[in-house]
């Protein structure tokens, strides 16, 4: 058994790790419903190993107050979750070292949001592969190597698991909740990286196309120290000489028709580097929408918490930004900073720090010229996407 699937009245609801199936009764009308759980084998090509079902009489009480993003659903004395109302609160940026919501409460919030699917290719890339419904046991080599070479402590990535399935926007909202980032910021940067929010490479599943649209031949330096003949879920990670070869067989076509003659460097809906510096993210980045979002915003949180200090060469501007955002997140950012301080009206200390941590995803540095352009380009920058809701569906 690799994972378990939950069905209500014959409709697939979500997938879970074995023994961790949760039914949110508040998502269904009162009355009799057929609840079924199936045990599934390893993907790809998962088969049902067994199933069990029963009739459940759901009797939700009057709606209780909506939980805030920082709280978990309440429970009755015997541990059964009580019904909660659809949340109306907007998920906003949380300051450095803030207490983060539980993963289960974020899943409940995302399920209740129930955004429509905007990117059909994520649900079926033409081969039947559903990148929005791929929940894996993340391999140990990820947790052992994440953040290496001075990026951030490995412990910052210990909660990355991609353990959520839903529509593409629900997935992004789930990850935003989990890591304390404004949900609109997560929508905007994802659209900036892949305009159509696409996470698909059919070649990896027997197809002929690979619409990754990432950096082409723009390789990071090899991090070294990999394990020979490493693979996961049937996808090669390294060769017999311990060289990372994960993406080598896959190149394809950008949305604008341009092609990659060598190898894509950036992968997933959020375009994180897989070759070579972040080799330990392979193949999860390429096959799971939720995993890619989960990893990206874990990096954002590490940056906001001040854990990129070594990576940024102990920049005093960065360290001061972290300190101000923690002690006075809503205070107006002072003048004289490295980065621009007028990108928002009355820009706050937290906004200044958060913008820098968004932009380093592109430039790898703290408010260098590339980072500023990434934020401010009038037709393709982060603020253009954010202020104009330039993402599939445009829903907030």
C-alpha cells in the first residue's frame, strides 16, 4: 500500500498517506452519504489493492465561526472534528518566525475555497498523468540534502511533502497557508513563472511533449556528493558515476513555440532549479504540482525567517530587514535601504522583507538589479501580476 483514496457518493475527494484519511463533514449536506476508502499501490499506474465503505449519516450543526489561518479545526472530546464554516479570511504574509498553521488546517481551508480548475493539462497531460493528484513519500535524499551549500538549514525543509490534492489554485492556496505567504502573492509569482500555471511533461509518462518552459541550458554549478545509481519512483536521478542526470532526457517546447536544444534547468509550476544545484528535488518537482509549490514556499519562509543570511553574505540590509519585520512588521520601512521602498503605499517592514524573498527566487541575491527588475517590470514583473490579478481565472 502506497496511499489511500477517499470517495464520497462515488466521487473522488482526496488522497492521503496510509492511515491518515480525514473526512471534513462540513463540506457535505446533511443526510446519508456513502463513504469509501481504497488502498492504492505505488504510482505510476496505481491499482486498487482493497476497499471498504459504509453509509454515514452526516448531521452538521449550525455553522461555527470560521477558523483563522493560524488555528486548527476544533474537536469534540472524543477527537472527532466538528464542522466549520467556509473561511472568509484572506491568507496574508506572516512575519519572521511566526507560528504557522497546521498542514491539516491548511488543507481544510483550501478544500473549502474550492477554486475551479484552470489548467486542464495539470489534471491530464495527455497520458493520463494527474500532477494535481500525485502524493508521494518524499525520498530521504531530499531531506538529507535540502538547503545544502549554505542556502538554509535542512530543518527548514523537513515539512515539505506535497501532501495535498485539489484544483491548481486550491493547491497554491494550501501551500501559501502552510508557509505563511499571502495567497495572492503565491498566485502572482506562480503565474510570473508559468503564465498558465502549468506543471506538465508528458515525456516523463510515455508521451511526446514536455511543455516545461523553464530556463534552457542555464545550469547552476554541480553541488557534488550525490549517490551513484540513485532513482525514485522509476525516474533516474544519478548515473553510476554519481552525476546528476535527472532531467537529461527531457526537453521540449515553451508556450511561445521556442524549443530547448539541451536540457531544462528549471522545473515545476513554480520553476525551481533542478539542474544542478537543487538536484535533490528530482523528480518531485516535475511530477507533482503540490510538491513544487510546497518546496517553493518553504524556501520563501526560510528567507523570511532570516535563514538566508549566509547565502546573502550576511548582508546587513537583509539582516536588518528580518529584525524590523519581526519586531515591528507593520511599521513603515525606513528610507536608505538597498531595495526600493515605494513599491506599496506606506510600505511596511514586512512587505520590504517579503518582496526581497520573492525576488531572490529569480536572481538568487538580495535586491540586486535582477531582483528589482523581477519585481517591477511593467509588463511581466511580480507587481504587474499581483496588482492586476494576472493569473488563470483572475480569482482572489
